[in-house]
C-alpha cells in the first residue's frame, strides 16, 4: 500500500508547552490506523494539524503528496473529521445539523435532501427532530458519523468516536469502520479504549506528545513479549516516564 499521509518532524507548541514533539509516521492508503494514548497525549492536536484546523509549529505534512498547509482548500474535499467534542450543534436537531453541515461543505440542496432521506431510513424520524443534546449517545454517534461522511471523503479522521457509549454500541461502530475500509477508505481512529486498538491494522502510542510505539498489534505483542495490548501500553508508558 502506498502512503496517503506522511508526517515528518511534526511539532506543536503552545507557548513553552510542547503538545506534539517532533513525531514521524505514515498512513497507508486503505488502512485503519489506531492512535492510542491517555488524555493529553497529543492525539487530537495531531489530528487537527493534519486536517489543517490547527497551525503547525514546525514539520511537514503531505497528503496525497501535497503539502497540507499549502493545499488546504483542495485537501479539505477529500477529508472527513468526526470531532470528539464538537461534531454536532447540540441545540439543533439532527436534520438541522445535516442541513447546516451539508451547506457548509458545499453540497447542493438536492444532495442534502437526499441525505436527510437516507438518515430517516437509519434512525427513528422522531429522534431526528429532537435536539441533539436530548438523544441517546449511541444515536448521536451514528448521526455524527453520518455527517462526517456526507461528502464521501477519501480519508476519515475519527477522534475518540466511541467515548461515552456502551460496549455493544462500540462494537457496532467498529463494524461500520470495517465497512468503510472495505470501501477503500483510509481511517485514523484515536482512542484511549485499549480493547479497540486490536481492530486497527497498525497502532501508534503517544504519551506527553512523543510517539513511543508504532506497529501492527500482533507484531508488537510478539516483539515486546506481551500477552495483551493493555500490558504493552502500561509498559510503554512506564518506560517513557522513567526516561
């Protein structure tokens, strides 16, 4: 698989605080890459820099061989982003959110109406007309993903998409992620749920802005002689904090 995203010496500073510290990694076309790390590890900051939502301090990001900073407008058309905290406006209902984000994304009125009909076949129409803040977390998550995918993006960023939902909803969400992979999408998923990263083709572990582990889950367990991702994660974090 060819690299669709290349991250080189990426750094982000907020004053004297280093949120992301000179990290390097690639994302291959058509793979699921798992971003693992505790809160504050630098996962969201990294995702926002790749998306062009946050200015980089130093380093380089190439998407489809193009400089992400210089080609934001063009690259925005092929990337979808499901934010951890701000995917939908809570005081609007789901249909209003679809109409708003569809308009912002440049979709035609005809396409937006088609999308509204699609979601009605997936979610109870009564729930769609309730304010987003009042609907169950699992349904809110489903709608957030739907909005993220409205433009049929080639590259999809999911920032802790299963946070706050029960195990069954999380499992069903990963079925949807696999379906996107089958359709040829490239997906980066950030999470702090250790049981989820085994679904990914490769994982990156970040801690205090540093990239400390990278590789395929099974290969990493064998290399580090660990029985579980949890053991691998704890050992990696402990070693990093001691150094």
